C-alpha cells in the first residue's frame, strides 16, 4: 500500500507512461504514477470475469470508492487507492469517470464503426490524458488541444493493441483493413491539429502528453496499407523506447 507498489506496476505494465513520468518534476510524479496505476486496474477489471454482471460489479466497486474519496472519505487500505488518496485526496472523485468509460467492455461487444472507436478513445485515453495534463497545470482553454493529441495517440495505441483486442471481442465488428486505415488517418489529422496549437499547453505538462513510441510511423504505415493491424503490428524494441523517451527528456517536445 505504498507509492513504490504503484511505481513497479506502471513500470512493468505501462512502460511508455512510466518513462514519461520520469520527465515530470519530482513533486508531480506521485500524482501521475498513482493515476496510471489506477488506470491499469480499471482497464483490467472488465477482463477478470467472462460474466458481464460480475465484471460490472468489479468496475462499480472502483466507481464507489472513488466517489467516496471525492466526498472526503479515505479509502480502505489498498495497494492503489491508499497512495492515490495521498496524492490526489478529494480530487480523486472525478477519476471515477475512467471506470464508467470501461463499462461497455464488460459485455465484450466489438465497436460498430470507426466513429464508435473515436468516441471510446475520447472517453478513455482522452479522459486519462486530460486528467494528467490538468493536474500538471494545463488551463481549461487548452482542453481541445489535449483532446486532439489524446485522440491521435489513443487511436495509435488502440490500433497497436488490435491483434489482442479483436479475439477478446473488444475490437471492430467490421474487421477490414480499410476501417483501420480510416482510423489511422483520423489519428494523423488529430495529431496535426494538436501540433499547430501546442503552445497553449505549459511545458510542465510535457510528461502527461507523451504519445508513445514511433506513433507517426505506425499511423503512416497503417494509413498507406503497408500494415494491417488486424493481423500484426511491428514490435517496439527496447532501443526504440529508450530513444523516444530520451528525445522527450532532452527536447520536451510531445507534439509531432
């Protein structure tokens, strides 16, 4: 029930966000690490039972605990919630939206069309990035910039995970390469919009907006039809991850 537990969880299961967190100011890291550890727990909850009702009950537990924290009630001793309370306090209440956005995953029903994927990514990855960016002093008037950047990065992450999502029933109902290409183009456009407006986001928020490794290359390959994410996507090597994170640390450039 310590910050170290959350840190090791994020290091092992979300290495991109873990690496980006190291770029943040030391005082900002506990909030990011506990937020990302919470996100991992919430994303995993619908997959821990094949019975939709049981999966929803798991998510509801998280929603209830976060709502209580938002009212000022400390959580029970817990590996994630206890350090989250220390870092966020009553500000943990709005984090319940992360769990509410995952309720549809409990039914294991594929998304019906690219537009549904966009809405889902907005509600999950978009919400997560905004919570992190806002905590790092991003003003409300930059929310559209963060939303566009999160959409581009989130769609890239979703497409990269598609070979695992599709067998779970969490991918696209119409598994055609053209649908993936359309999503890649939408992601590219969103990243370009965010790049044009990147000055609206404070430098302090750099760690919260890291898009991931080789995102432009992946999107370009899918959009051009050279990679079909319904089959497989290129793996990220440790060297590529280190180089990408080093660039972030040296330049502070999160936009593309």
